[in-house]
């Protein structure tokens, strides 16, 4: 049982480049989300999805796009990378988007934008 | 705007000490509060609290919620070096499909 997987583990980009961070889960979870974690800032929600075909913005969505074509996958796209997007990115999933579900986190992607 | 505040931000103790980590929250139509432990990688789940006054316990860790005063505490007794980590608190309200709002975390360092 792989749980939540993320690729790549590390990535270095130049300003203006685009890339996609991959996230997949094999637990048939409906709810998936992307967070970024910066020193001293805790985890901040970027985008989330309550099911295939449905996405919505979190508190820091600017500069990021998401799509959810399948239950398993929830990729995060950086359209034109900026140094301010240097961060550690975590994908998480839970069985549903209700109030009493634990979120399971992936191992994270450390992104540096030069 | 939903808000979670953790204190202290960092703490250094010696093995065997007991520590108390604090989490206060302001979320619309509160539903649950979660504690996670993060050791240089993904956060791992510790507890979920939904009712006041009912202690959740796992080994040397325990947590309790006070919905009247809007806070939770995480206690760790007889600390070990393996308890060194960032402890994250997150609260969930009814807004935005029950999204989690995280605090900034408490960095706990346990010295031998």
C-alpha cells in the first residue's frame, strides 16, 4: 500500500520555467489537497479537490493551477516559477471532505526557484 | 478568517521532562482539531479531537480540547530524544469544505 506518493522529491527551476508536481494516492480517497510549507509559516493550503472534476482555491492559490481528472491523481502546475515559490510542497488526501477525517500526507517535494 | 496559534514556537527540554504544547483556534463553526508530528518529512497524524474534556491518549502523548475557551493542549510525558520534532495543530470549521487551518507549529528539541 503506497499511500500518497509525490514526485519529484527535489527540483530546481529557473525563474519563468514551468513544471508539474505529481501527486497520486491509492486509497480511493475523494478529498485531495496541496499545501506549501515555508519556515515559520506552518502549512498553507494552495488548492484542494473534493472529487474528480472538482477543484477549488485555498488561501494561497496565485501562480498555481490544478486539475483532477481521476480520483487517484492531483497534479500541481507552476505556470511561471518565481523565487517566492521556493518551498516544500505537500500533497494530502482523506476519505472525504467532511469535518471528521484525518488527512494523510505525501513525503513532500522540495522546490527551489533561482 | 480562520486562525490557529500555537505556543511556544520552540522549546528545548531534557530527556525525562514533561512538556505541554498549546494551540488556540478561531474557526467558523468549529468541527475538529488535529495534532500532527513532523520530523523533517511528511506530517504524521497523532490525534483528532471533537469534544471538550475527553482526553485522547497514545502512550506518553495525550491531548485534550476545551471548546469553551477555544484551545487544545498536547502533553508529552517522560520525553525522549525521538520526540524531537515540529508539532502541528490544525483546526477545521464548516467553511471551504472543511479545510484544515494549520498553526505555525512548535519545534520541540529533547536533549539527552
